[in-house]
């Protein structure tokens, strides 16, 4: 006897995860207008793709994957799109991040993070700001060429952990240089 699994509706998924995904897109794209455009693509993708969602990961992880794919499609269609500093995307930044803006150290760290490569910003956002576990971060950041089986996720998670450690060291160095 099989048990039917209740799937969330697209409205439920967007209601619960939409604002979080919009913030992620603003970090990833560094442009609030582009983030809103990609968010519209993301909403369409969720609506179309939800019936095919197999439950291999959590709905939260799945929406990040869908959002990243929408951003990649948009970027391929806009190869000369100019990036803007993350500080100009302030209306899309999460309340938790906004509350950190009170100190000089936090401001300096935010400026340094804004200058990082978008892939590194995405890694930091997913792991620190969104608190996804390593397997979920790997699923979101997997390339089509990496595969999607458990071994590919495990390899990608290990590589991302190493990259994360290098990023932390790089951020620490840049922060110490800024104190001088």
C-alpha cells in the first residue's frame, strides 16, 4: 500500500520561501531590478516545475536550485548586464542582515562581501545567512556537468567546504588589513 505525500501548492511555496529567495537573488545578481526580473522567472518555474518535484531534497533547497537556474538563464540572455554594488540593493536585504549594519566592523565586512565574486557571495549567503546544510548548499550550487547523484552532491559539498574555509581566511585577512 502506498502512502500519498501531500505536496505544497506553488502559492504555499512562494509564500513561505519567496522573500528569502528574492534576497538570495539580490545577492547573487547584485542588482535589485534584475533580482525582481529573475524572481518573476523563478515564480513561473516554480509553478511549472512543482508537479515534477520528486522530494529528493527539501522544498526550501529545491526553490534555491530553481532560483539559481533562473538566474543563470537570465545571465546568459543578458551577457553584458552591468553589476551594481550590493549596497544599492538595500531594500532587498533580509532584516537579519540589515540589523548588522550598526557597527564599523559589520559595515566593513559587508563592503568586503559585496566585492566578492557572485559565486562566493552565493556560498556565504546559503551557508551563513540561510543556514543551509552542506548537502543542500551543494545541491543548489551543482553545475549540470557535475551530475546530481549522491556521490556528486558529496563531492561538491566537500569542495564547497574547502572553498568556504579559504573564503573565511581571505575575509579574515581583508578585515585585519582594514583595521590598520
